[in-house]
């Protein structure tokens, strides 16, 4: 298809143009969702000392080796050992120290007897629990009867049994989630060096757009794209700022983009990328510092407005040529891609800091599919994450009637994926709704994109297809 780029070519051009963000040092909670750029070594062992894994009594093994319920071992209680308390008492022969979970194993002790294996110092039968120290301070003294023996180191967490000082706590490339942040805090790391989450500014274009919750006037629709794309950016791991809808005025849009560059690592627009009289994204980018426009005018396939007609569904081609000459990196290029939905696309670097800008089509399904295919991989590349693309699997198509696909275009149907059952190699996928790029209802029910190759003009029940998993 002369003048038309493939999906793979467009994605490759984008990934060649973006580089991982420079590492920065962040406090732990600010680093959630970020990627470590260097190994983190353990400064202190975890746990940092031998400690009890049970509430009970720290004892010497020889003192309880013959204990049973008929002939319990009677030991002198020499004090309490609580977590975070001061220097623990020493346990000598015939002695025990009442010890709490997480508290250090006192010197002289070799194991811990759970309180349920003792009388709890009451002189009666087996105890269920210890009395609170505030209610009965005498529990830290007196005698305790032990009804069972213990082995050496039983119910003792050894120093460094989790991680040892000098070992690698987390490797470079690790994404910091709650468990990883908990480990870093436990070993005493207050800050880490990471690639930050990219800041993504999202805006929609279209004078017809109204914020959800506001009444609709004649010819108006609610702005869905800026909300969906902001949510998608957050789902990809970015810090997303929703600017909202901007009217179809080039000067206004240019001003908004210029104002947002200061807080953006990437900018995502939707709408205004076709060839209509009010498709103003290309016009607005003219004159931005560091921006040179290039490439073909995208075909007017009805995919440029936020909620307009869906000419893609009719398979219209349009005119223009993207050309095959490599472009310098500091430019915004508008292309038409061999895909459905989402044929008109724009991408480039804008402003003095060469911020990536993604100009997506305006129909809701087109903009979302374009985000998943092009923007999400770029955001993951900015974060230094691998792989950059969603997971794909092979699945067998479940449908009632054959489904047509335009020749020469890679079609992305919305579908519901079912993993393979026991004994099956492939799962199944069932299309949801039609191919129209305005059908938000079917998109909301989908958890996968069904990929129909460019040279395939019809698929039927049982055909094996590639599926992009969205969850």
C-alpha cells in the first residue's frame, strides 16, 4: 500500500525516538511503581538479631528435654523480653524468660516454648495466652511449668535468615511494588535510585466536547477520550494529568500545548488528525519551538473527530504519501497506517526539550487501540521496562458467522478471551460488538484485542489468531 506505513514500522519509529528517563533518587513511597536502575545491597541483616517467632518462654533445651504434661519442667521466670525493650535478662540453667513475638532471643536461651505448651505461670493447666503485662506484672517473675520439650533453635528466627548484610536485596530492573518497598524499608533504605514514572499530559480536541456531568447542547457530546486515555496512562504506570477538551482553534491548542510542556515527559492528544477543515492539531503544532512537521496528510477516513462518523469501517483509503525517507528526530510526522481502527496517526518530538507527542485519532475506540499499540510501549520504554508491549497469546476464534476484514489492513477487533481448559493448548476468543471505531459499549466489555493480519480478508470459527491481552 503505497504511502501507508505498517503498525510495526510506526511503533519502531516511536521506540527509536524515546529514551529511558534519567534516574533520580526518591523516597520510598514516591518510588512506588518506578524501576530500580541499580542493585540495592542489604546494609543490615534481616532480621538483625535472633528473635522469637512465638509468644512464649525462652529456655535452655536441656532444662525441658524430659518435660511432659504428667511431669512438667518447672523453671524460674527471670523477666520479660518484649519487642523494642532494653537489654534482655540472661537465662541460666533452670531458668526461663517470658518472650514476645519478634523480641530478641535472650542470652543463654537456645529455643522458645510457645505459651500454649506451658501453664502461662498460673500453676494450672495449659494456657491459651499470656495475661497482659499491664494487668498482671507478676507474669514476668515466679515460675512456669513447661509441658513439652523443644529442639535447639525451635521457634527462633535466626539473624539474617531472611536476607544477609551485603547480599542483593533487589536487582536493577525491579519494579517497586508494595512488597519491594516493604523490604527496602525493613533493611533500612530510606531512598532509592530509580527511573521516574513519566508525566503524561492528556487532552482532547473538539469544540463539540463537554465535560461529563454537564448538560449537552445541540451537536455536543461528552468528552470520553481524555478520561479513558488518562486512565490508560495511569494503568501503564505513568503520572497522568488530564487537561480536558480544547476547542478547534489552532492558536488556543498551541498555547495549551506550550503551557503543558513544562510538566510533561509525554503529551497525548486525541482528535484533529484527519484532513477536515476543523482538524487543527497539525496547524497548532506549526511554530512550536523544536518542531518541524513532516509526512503525509492522513486520509480522511472518518477517524479524526472525537465522536464523528467512522469512515474506516467502509475501508476508505484517501490520498497522500508518508514516504520512505528517514526523518530527523525533531519533528512531528502525520501518517496513515495500515490498520483498523486508528489509521490516521501523528507522532514527533516537540518543544526545546523534545517531548514525545502522540496525536491520536478522535473516535473513542481508535484512540484507545492506538494508545495500547503505540503510547503504552513508549511509556514503558521511558520507564526502562521490558517488555514494552502487552502479552499476546494464540487463541481460536469463536463466532457465529465469518467476519470480513479489509485487505491490506491489520484489523483489531475487540474480544473476550478464555484461557485454555485442561488438556487444551489454545484458549478461545469471542468478538464483542462490531468493528466500528465509535462503539464504546463493546470496548468496555472487552479484555483483549483480536488481531486479523493484513493479508486476511475473512476469519471464521476455529481460526487461530493472535490476541493482545488487555488485563
